[in-house]
C-alpha cells in the first residue's frame, strides 16, 4: 500500500512556542490531505482539509490562525501549531488521498501520527 | 455521512475468527462502507471497503447485508497483533475528496 510519513514522530515543547509537523506522501501524489487530532481514549477528530495550492478548509471550532496549514506541493502538507499551550497536547495524524489504479475509489492513507506534548 | 453504531468492545481467542458488527441503517445508495483499524499510538490502517457486494482481501472479509443497513468485518484467524480499535465508516467515494468521520469504534482484544 501507499506510504505516508510524518515528522517528527514525537515533540515536546514549551508553552508559547510554535511547532511544525510535516506530512509527506512518499510514493504517490496527493492533492488532498487531511489533518486529525486525537485526545487520549477518544476517536480521531478532523481538524482541516488541506488542498494543494489553495487555502485549507477548517472544521467548526478549529482556529485557523492557531493551526496553520500549508500544502505547497503534491507530496507535502505542514501543520504549524502556533503559540502552543498545554491543552494543545495531543496526537496529530495526517492522511493523504490517493486514487487507486485498480478502481475508481479514492483511498485515504494515514501517517503514523505525531505526539505533541506542551509543557 | 451516515452514522454508524458499533459495540464498544469485543474479545476474541487467538486463532479464532473475529466478527465485528456495524449498524448503518441510514446509509445512502452512493455511500461505501469502510473499515479501518488503529493499533495503540499509531495512525489508522485501511482494512477493506465495499458498496453492496461482499468483499475479501488478504486481511479480512466484509459481509454487507442485502438491505445494506449493517455489515460485519471478519478476521478469519485473529492473532495478538490484531488487537486494535476497529472503525466502521460510511462515506461517499469514487472521485469525491470526502473526509472520513470516525466514530467510537470497537476495541477488539485478542486473547492468548
């Protein structure tokens, strides 16, 4: 299957600093990527949809000025958590949409996630 | 997207078949049934999907009822590595860049 990577896998930062998380599709191009957040013992919650070359679409309740998304190429999307606070500590997961060569459906491939801890 | 209902948890003996049910009574005609799983502290992994016919791949089988209001994911010979949260998701596909909406899922625990 297609591979999606995230970097870093784990980050610890001080309150007030900014953290950038990268999401890369390694062997396919993805015009659309998604960013999710997952708190302990909870399900994944969609934060935003990232489209290459255009502005991201944010879900209700997600601050676009706090969670900056850039999708400058067909294989890279970045999420920057600005002025991070302890309540931003979470597991951030990206996914990339790929069109399978064997059928017409769009399949979503997920990255391994990034654990953010804000002290 | 149609809402899905899954049992919060299930146990299965190692080597036996694990049958995970999912109700999606409000599914629309153009919505697919997807199954993903998430092993602790990892990203979700695609398992299988289907529209109305039963599907099988190297990981699992998907049985969809004729009225499409429910489905069952079958892991034929569960191993300890299959312990994970399994998510049943209903979504439109085929060219639509539609995001997936994750519910609570079923925590499957495979017991030795």
